DNA sequence: ATGGTAGCAGAGCTA
C-alpha cells in the first residue's frame, strides 16, 4: 500500500502536475496540504476520473487539506476541537479500511518575533491534545503532512544559516517531540538514520538547484504500523518539473496488515 | 544580494 503526503501549493495551479503524478505513481491514499480552495471548488471530478474518493476542508487563498483514496473514506473529522467556521483549515482525518489517517498542515510561524509563532506552538499543543480522540497508540494510524518543522539538524541544509529562524527552534522541535511521544515515529528517519534529504526548497534564489532545503514533510506512523514500513521515498523529480510545487511528494510504502 | 519566486487576487500577504 502506498500513502503519499504532498503540499501542492494550490490544487488549482497544480492540477495537471498532481493528476499526472498520481496516474504515474498510483498511490492508494493521497494526503494533500495547501489546496487553497473552498470546498465547493475542490476538483472532485478530476480525482473521480482517476478512481479516487476525496474529502477536504479548505478556504480561499490559504491553507486547506484533503484526503483522496481509492477505497471509501469513513469517520471523517475536520479541523481541531473548538475551531469555529472561521478557523484556518489545517487538519482532516478519516479511516480507510482499518487504517486511520490524517493530513496536517502545521502553521508556518513566519518568524520568532511574529504573532504567528506563538499561534504555531499553540496549534501544535492543541493537535497533541486531540491525538487521543483520533486514535489509540495500538491502532494502525498515520498523521502526515507539512509540519513546518525540521526534526533535527540533519534535516536542514545549513544550521548556521537557520539560527534565529522558525522551523528549527527548540520550542518547535519540542512540540514535534511531544506529538511523537504519543507513540508516533518519523518513518523516513526510521529507515534512513543518517540520510540527508529534503522535501521543501524555496522557489527563490535557485534553492532547489543548489539543494538548499529542509525536510519538513513527514509521515508520522503509530507503533502498530512501524513493522509494516517498507520504504519511504521523497520524489525530488516532481520538484524539478515545470510549474512544480515547492514541496516534493513523500511516498510511504506499507506492507499488508 | 535584508534579495530572491510563486500563488492568490488584483495590493499586499503568505510562504
């Protein structure tokens, strides 16, 4: 089984790239972030033509998450408890067969002195508090997406250049560690303890061509899934395409239960 | 190079 997480940076602007990629790679489950469309405008027919059922929660211009799957999606939950209708659309969860999945778009934080930074930390704390309502540690569960946090220095192109920036600050990494303390494992790092590979590269200043990037797109899998993790592939080829997202899709391959 | 590019929206914000 193939599960993919991909921050597409607008599903409308990226529709051809995404559909072509999905046809070529044939994932069972697709977890999308930054769809940037209201629910009425999500391209369900295009995914339907490829055989996918989609659920989503989105808004105009910013944020937006989705789950697309070949099998039926059950028990769909959108956003965090206490989120009103105006809340940023950053989380969607569901169950496909026995597997519980969630697509997450963690706030960027912008800068350590921005009011968006405490919002990021508070949002992560709320997500941590919500985990017991999404699953139990012994269930097959994964929560994947754009965490906007590089877990360790090995996930950063240049730690010195990142001093004083978001994505690497100790409070952010502590918030990610708190999520993992629920029993969630970074699947890429599980299989590749020493590999340096990124999932996001800034559009500016030729960052992709220079491999100036961060690994911030993660598959966090429950203990029950750990023995089933076969391979994790960051498809940097997709980032090199014309009109590419600034994030690469990350493919998680699981063996059967 | 305190810049650079991309998306949305149609100026400035977000990333």
